[in-house]
C-alpha cells in the first residue's frame, strides 16, 4: 500500500482495498466485470443522432412543426 503524504487526500486504492477486505476478491471482480459488460453490450447503446438529421418520432416532428412522415410502402404494394 502506498503512503499518503497529504492529509485529506482520498485515494481510490484505499476504497478498493476496503471493498476487497469486506466482500472478497471474487465478488468484487465479478461485480466489476458484470457492470462493464452491461455498459458495453453491443447494440444496446443508442447512437447519437447526426446533426441535421430529422427527428425519428412523429411526436417530435409534430412538436417542432414538421409534416408527418409519408406512410412507408407495404410489402404487398411493392409488386
């Protein structure tokens, strides 16, 4: 463990050591890995809307005064 030479300095290493002493290394490692997998799961994070792109929902389009999207063609109308 490193020696803190400044009084009142909060070192994250001290907190991690306290958590490991209280809950054990395995539980802390599993919690950290689980949380990182939840945050980094592919496909779940919504990509930011590019600048100048129209709003995606009809409610937003209506609220800012844009006309509604035209209905998309149905599959059976494509023949």
